[in-house]
């Protein structure tokens, strides 16, 4: 079967809507507590993750609106086809940068919109958002919660779902230098797309079975996609990141179908292993 991207002017990984309408993605980049350099704005300029996603959208033909204003979720959410988060912390709380908080009602509106069929894309620290002692409704939507990362290093990504949009050129694995996350509160109904090969990694946090690193799952009628990629600027502007994001966005927007039946136990057996680890060699753990 001919790949649609091979015979079109669209960037690889992207599938446009059948009716060719202009689609809109809201990229929310507010943090409470630590703010990643990827979304840190200097003199009003967008952070590099914001610039990367805006450029990816321009290539594919969908509009990206970047905001740190949590009040947007109190407004009309029907104007957006998909929501992308690069966020951190409890977004309903105030922060030192005085960006407006998401209200409790706005958070409820957002989760309701996803459950009703809107798309969601989580990037990197989106899994370090609304963390709590229990399982926050946001984490129930996303599918897992960040529990730590070790020192940045080169590691292999194992392609566990090669038929998922955007994965077709990645082979069975690829290597990348990045800050790699591990997770807790992992929902077993996820469809693992990429898995982190921990076998040759250094740092206590990675002395565990392979863990999911990019996944897809359903949340009610909504399509949810998450990737832990996106910490480093070179990663955000890489061809691999673009293909992964375009595949995820086109699927979450409903432009293309994919088999997202749960495969957690086959793709990353014991990948939900978690124990509180000591901080070592620059590791961060919760």
C-alpha cells in the first residue's frame, strides 16, 4: 500500500482532515514551580518547544495557538480540535510568573471536552502535571505520572507500534540524547508506541525494566497521545520529533485511524515498576 505522505506535499507523519478544513491546536505551556527552558519565554519570544510546534503546524497546515493563560479553558473550547500541554505542577494554583491560573471549572471543562471527543497531546513535562498522592483526574486521562529522571544520556527508543502514524521511517529502534522519564501510576490500558530501552543506561533510576516513553490511549471518546521527548532544543527541532508529533496530532484530531488496543504487558512487561529512588548523579525523583 502506498504511504499517503509519499505522494503528497504534506510532511511525513501528517494526515490532513478528509474535508481539508483548517484545524486548530491550543498549546498550553504554563508551569507552577519549575519552568522548563523549552517553554521559557525571554523578552516575549516563544520558548523553543513553542516555536518548534508552531513551525510543525505551519508545515502541516494546522494552526497552533500558544498560551500560558489558564483562563482560556473557561471560554469556548469547541474552537479547538486538539489541546497540547507542555506544563508542570498544579495549574489551578498561582505561580511566580503571574500567568493566570486554570480555574477548577476550566479544568473540569477541559477534561469533559477530551472525554467528549477532542484530541490531547502531552509533551515531556505534561506527565509532571497535577501530580498528587492519589491519582488526579488529569493523570487518569493521560495514563501515567512522572516519577523521575536521571542524567541526560544517549539511549535507545524501541519502536513497539511501527504501524502507528509517524513511526514508519523509524525502523525497529533509534538512539537519541535526551532527558529520559520514568513513570508511576501507569494505566495498563495504554498502547505503547515507543519504549525506553533501559538495559545500557546509567543512573539508579534506570535500573528497572523497559518503560513506556510514547503512548496512545482512549479517554471516553477522546484520543490521547503522550511522548516524553521534548526536553532538549535539538530534540524539539529534530526530524524524529516532528514525525512523532505529526503522527500523534493527526491521530488525536481524528484525521487518521490507528490500532491502539492495549499492549502494555507485551511491549513493556513490568514497565510500571516503581520504587522511591535516591537522588544520585543529578537524578530527580519523586
